[in-house]
């Protein structure tokens, strides 16, 4: 009996020892860190392990969203831009939106899913859609972190799951939360939403417990992994005061929220109610431009002269001509066919005749023979005689004033024109005019062979009558009768639309007012009327053209609202 009980006792003792050893081991928990700052000035209020590099978990998505907001502001993408989901993004572990590979979804829905649901698949899709790959996106995230002053942060993915080399600090995440608040106030309300439409599903905020429990809290982001613990970056406001705080390494959601509430409660009384606000400086976006230079390999055709190209070369001065001087043609004929033309010319120039004395001088050449029939050059005596003749012709009043008179006199004169034989009086016979002046005295007929001008009729005296033209008044005659056509100012706008029946006049008025505000370009000039009929109240828009009335009814039909075009 004792032997049979020994194994049972041994097993009990072994279990007790194992339990004692397990209880003696310390509980595994992520390191704790905390940081609180005055959001208005960026001054620290509380810090504990604030610069210790820890796993940020889903707080990483704060930078992912900051990059998305920056891309929208730069015009790189729009909220309605559609991103294609990759298989990597679709296979990310939870928390996730439930995206499928190959699916296309608008950017606005990915932002909502990452900010509110903390979807890992949405964060990866954002990074791949903005930078082409998650690796390129994480490099941009790290560069942006340096630009924001987050010096102890490095990113390896867009969602925040634990990965080697992926780390941040409580201080850096508080800085990022402050930039989100000041740099993109138009998107900051995303972090205070409890629910949102993410396109394919309605998502619920992971931070809704803290938002509901702590008065004045309006964000920002939660995070959890086994290695990081329960993390939270929060922002809260009381009156004119605003705090931003970060907690790393919480043991549970409730414990993390409780620690955050205590930090905020203790920090609000420590900051002044009014202080000069110092907004953080936004980072300068530096764009790298890559210049590509064409690499062209050198070729003989590009670096060497062509065989037939003439290249000027320096040649030595010509020497004294030898006894037998070959000609250029002889040198070219004697040279082989492969010799360059320039070399042949150089050789021919080297054998050109030169003076006996040293130096370079032009050789004397024969004068060209005179052209047949050409006159001999004038002698100095002849030149002096021509000058004296010209001076004498200037002194004599009867002589010609032209220096070419001697030349003209020596040439054959042209035959007189036919009218030279006619009487000058016949040429100058007065014409029959209303007030003719006295006939001009007859001019003496030119002698034959003379170069004087023929006599012509004296010009008619200019009339003293001045005709004034009407300038800028047009025809001064009686104007033609103008037909004046009058049309009403609302010509052609005698159509309207009827929007069915309502149960009360107030409902009809609200319907007309809402449509006028919604479609102001269509109903801006339309008149609003409510007809009280036996069946109910009929809202109408009047003073429309037929085209506008038909367009209005088409829009109403697309919204499943009754509409009928009516004419006034």
C-alpha cells in the first residue's frame, strides 16, 4: 500500500515545486513611459522614461495619417482618389477593415478605417497607394519624423505591428499629436468620432471608452501589441487650456485610461489659464529632383576628322625657290591617291617662289593687258584741264550748270519731239471754264538741239471754297424710322415645376427652401409658391425657362422625388 502511494505523492510534490517557481518569476510586462505637454506652447509638464525607445504599436498610424493629409494638401491625391488593394494589404492581421485583394476603394474610407477602426489593412493600403510600396513609404515616414523633431523614432511599417527596428518614444508621439492638431485642424475631428462609414463597413472607434469617460477629451489614438502593451496618445481641453499626453506600456485598457486620466487631472492645474500660443513650425517639404544624363559612347566618326575634310595646319615659311620648281598640279599628280588634299596643298605651298633675301614678301607679277577698245588713262594735264573747264562753266551764267555739259555736248542729240513744231500758243490755248484766268503769255519756242524743258500750261488757280466734312456725326439727313420692340424681362421664363403634395404648408416651405439652397444655380432666380389644393399643399418653383424646368425634374426624378413640368 505504501509503495503504491509513492508515485502519487511524488507527482503532488512536483506540481507544488513547479507552481512555486512560476509564482516566484516576475510578471512579464512592457516598459512604462509617459509624457505630458502644454499643447499651446509645447512645454513639458510631466515626463517618465519619455525618451526611451519602445514599441509604438498602432500609434504608428498617426504618422501614416499625417502623411496622407500632407499628400492631399500638396495635391498629390484627393479624398475621392481610388486605391487598389494589394494582396499584402488584404492579408494583414487584425485589427482590419476586411479589404480584398484587387478591390478599389476611395482614400476617404481608408483614412476613416485607419484613424477610427485602426485597421492594419487600411494603413498598408495607404502607404502603398501614396508611395508605391510600403518600404518606400516607411522611409518617407522616418524622414518626416526627423523634420518634425522626432529624433528617437524609426518606422518599418505603416500599421505599427511589432518589427525589428520599429520604435518611438512617448515624447516623440506627443510631438506628432500636437502637429496633427495644429497642422491639419480640418481633419482632426476624425479622432473624436465614435463611429464612421468606411465604405464597406461601419466602423467603431477604439478610443470610445476614454472619449466617453474623460470630460474634454477629443482624441487621438490607441495602440496595442503584446510587446508594446496598451498605448494611448490623448488630447483634452478645459477652458483655454489644452494638454497632449502619451502613455506607453499599460497593462490593460482600463488601467491605461485610468493612468492617462490621472496624468491629465494633475497637469491641468499646473499650467496657466492664459498663455501666448506658440504654434509648431510646419516642416519644409523638400522634393528631390533626379536629372538623368545620356551616356553616349565615343565613336571614331565623332572624334576624328573625315578623310576628305580639309583641316588647316601650320606650315613652315616658304624657302628660296630651288632650280626646278614643280607646280601644284605636278605635286598633286605625283602624290599617291591616299594622300590628303591638305597635305598636297601644303607641299605645293612649300615650293612656292620666294625672294632671295630672307623673309616673306610678295613676288612681282605681270600687269594685266588692257581691254581692247579701252581708253588710255588720263594724264595729269588732262585732269587739270577738266577741272579748269568745270570751274569756268560755274562762272558763266549762260553755260550749263552741270559738270557733265562737255560730255553731253559731245554726244549726238535726240530728234525733236513732234510737238516742238507746233505753236506754243496752241499748246497753251485757254480752256472753257466758269471763271477762267487770263491766258498766260506765250513762251518762246526752244531752239532745236536744246535741252530746255517744254512749255506747259499754267496751273489753274486753287478755289478758295472750303468744304467742311461732318466728323463723328454721320449723315445729317433725316434718319430712318426705328422700330422699337419691347419684351418683358422674364421673357421665356413662363415655366415651372410642381413637386407633388405635402400634408402642411410648413413642410412645403421647408422643401422649397432646402432645394433652393441645395441647387442655387438652378433655382436661384425661381419664385417659390405653395398652392393650397383640395388634396393638399403643392410646392412649386416658377419663373423658369422650359429647359431649366425639364432639367429640374430630371434631378428630382434621380432623387426619387415627384416632379412635373407645368406652364404658366
